[in-house]
C-alpha cells in the first residue's frame, strides 16, 4: 500500500474519531431531556389529582348533606303525624308520651340542622380551595406545556444534528479501507472511543507507555499504520504539535 494513502487514511480515522466523540457527547447531553419532560408532566399530574380529590370530597359531602335533609323530611312527616294523633289520644299519659316523642324529634331535627350548617360551611371552603387550585393549575399547565414544547424542540434539533454527524461519519467510513476500519472500530469499542492517539515525544498518549525508538521513527515517517505495542491504539505523529 503506498504510504501516501496510509497518511490520508490516518487523517480520515482521526476525523471519524472526532465525529464519533461528538455524537457520543451530544447523545449524552440529550439523555436528560426525556427525564425532564417526564418530571414536568408528573408534577402537573399531581396538581390535577389534588383537584380531583377536592372534587371527590365535595361530592361525598354533598351526598351527606342530602341524607341529612332526608332525615329532616322524614322526621317532619312523623311530627305531622304525631301532632295529628295528639288530638285523638284519650289519656294524659298517652298525651305526655306523644309530646315527649314530638320534642325528641324536634331536638333531633335541630341537631341535624346544625350538622347541615357545618357541612355547608365545609363545602363552601372546598369550593373556594378548588377554584384556587384550578386557577393555579391552569397557569402551571401553560408554563409546563411551554417547557415541554421547548424541550421537545431542543431534542428535535439535537437529533437532526446527530443525523448530520452520523451521515458525515458514514461518508468517512466509506473512504477508509474495511480492514483498517475494522481495527479502528474494535479498538474504539475497547478503549472508550479513543482508537487513534498522538505519539509525539515518543510516548503513546493513550496509555503513556514509551514507544520503542525504531517504532517511533516509523510513526514519524508517517507512511504506515502503527499500533501501540501496549494498548493497541493507532499512533500518529503531528508535526504541528
Ligand atoms: Zn498505548
């Protein structure tokens, strides 16, 4: 293989390595976005649940109120009945017993009336609280929706950028010989994406092992693909470094 081609391929490998590093870095930065969106949405969901709970509590108080009102209606009917019977009782004892029952029903109605008052107060409090929560929810939802939209837009832009880089990487790969590319990919996978490193100063910048002078000369001449004898990374010499 002519040495000029090797130098070109080495340059292509370095470019490919840079692009792959960039892709990894960008992908890492996007990892947080779906989590952010989920966090925003779950916060909103909690506020919604709180409103629903308030609503449920209000409904249960409403049914309690109806049952109290029914109790009063029932007792009123009984009262009417007893008051009619008062006119027909024959003895004083019967009369006194009837009056006692009427008094007791009236007292119970007063107590129930008191309970209704408290339930209505509580319902009013819940209505106010729910209205406040709904207003707050509406504002929060608008803010959250905007935030989610922003995050999705960001993710979309980043994904486009990644696609662009991947397509550049693909173009580069097509220009590199399959054998060299396969060595590069293997080392890259094993060495955290760093397969090509500087050899300036006679030291492998990947594992900091000294390179034998004979090998270093070969790298400096720049005509061949040389791997570090210690870490297998492909070494190159940068005249500008
Ligand atoms: Zn090395």
